C-alpha cells in the first residue's frame, strides 16, 4: 500500500484553557503543518499564543467571530490542499492521543487500500479511561464517527465537497459521514488506537447512594442545534441512509425524556428544543443569534 505523506492537522478553539497546549503536543510533531482555527470571541491567554509562535509549521488563524465548526474545518482543509497535503487530522481542543498512538494510526492507514476511505478514525474514549486491550478486529467499517481524531482524505473531500456550514455545530460530522457513504466511500475505525476525548459533563443519578444511571449533560443551547440539525440531516438522508433517521429520532426522544426527568433548567432547555424544531421547519440555519438583555 502507498505511504501516507504530507499530513496536515487542524484544531478548532473556542475559549480554551491552557491544557490545550498539552493536547496539541500529543499529535502535532508528526504533522507537516498544523492549522489552529480560533473561534474565540476576544483574545486567548498569552501563554497559548506564545506556544503557537514556537514552530513555523503552526499557522494560527483568528476568526473575527465564532464561525462554527464546519467553516473552521473547511478553512483548514482548503489551506491543507493548497500546501499539497493529502490527509488532514481534525481535532478539537478537548482531545488528545497517548504517546505514539497517532503515529500508529497513520501506519495502520498506510497498510490499507485507502483509495475509498474517506475517513479513518480512532476509537473515541473518555479522557480518563484506562487503555484497553481490545479483542475486536483491528478495523471495522462504521456508519458514523465524531470529528475529532479523524484522518480526512483530502482528495475525496475535493470530490464530495466541504462540511455543511449551514449547520454551524452539531451533526456536522454525521452529515459528512452520511454523504461519504452515499457516494460510495467508507468510514473506517481502528479498534487498536484510542483518542482521549471529553464527551461533555457527565452526571450521575443515585438512589440510596447507588449509581443507577449516567448521562451526558450539555449546555441548553446545544439542544437547539441537536434538534434543528438532527431533523435536517435525518430528513436529507432518509432514503439513502435510512438507519440514521430512526437512530436520530430515538436520540431526540431520549433527549426530551432526559430533560424532563433528570436535567435542571427544564424550561430553558425545552425552549431551545422547540426553537430548534421551529427553525428547522422554517428552514432557518446558521448561527443562532441570541437576544441580549
């Protein structure tokens, strides 16, 4: 199989902590270039900015406002293509690899016929999870994967088009995976390389001191994008990828039940949910502009 060469990376920032430096260190040394796309309103901590100036391979791009995940990914992908890169590692600020894992992921990809692989993904695990010794097959084809930690085939990216910027955030990764699969390309996951990932605020439900249920709690605003974009993507691919329609409807029902039973700020959360449904029906997309008090 052909060698994987000219690999670029990108990481999207939004009000990051200084821990982002350690996360970037876990993968940037094997990159030919790294684009840092900053969606933060205001300035970053000087320590972080100083780190970005430490190597000429790091290209820091400050957006004038939060332009969303999809726009940031597209910017990095087209910049990487201009540098003749063939693969792009897509990262978020809360993810990192353990030492040597990214190099191993790249080597695994090089040993495969990757002409039809649109995305090569690691397993996503919680940042504090113990390293597993998986008995699963080395690789498997999956329907969907999250954005962070993926090796994106830039030649296929040129063919199928960029990430859907109207979605802003949420389901950007799912829409791209579904588009790949609908055009005959594959999403492959390595079961032997793990990406350490913060999956949101983990909450627990206890009865008599015993944990009976765990769930991920998101910012109320995320409910707006989850419902608006989830309904859009499900409808768009209902015929070509019908599994996602049923999967997403079940997910949204569970989200409402979670709000009603377990979450705080129920009224605020439900208002965002209803707003998301309404805007989907009215074909309103992009960034939700909140009214200031």
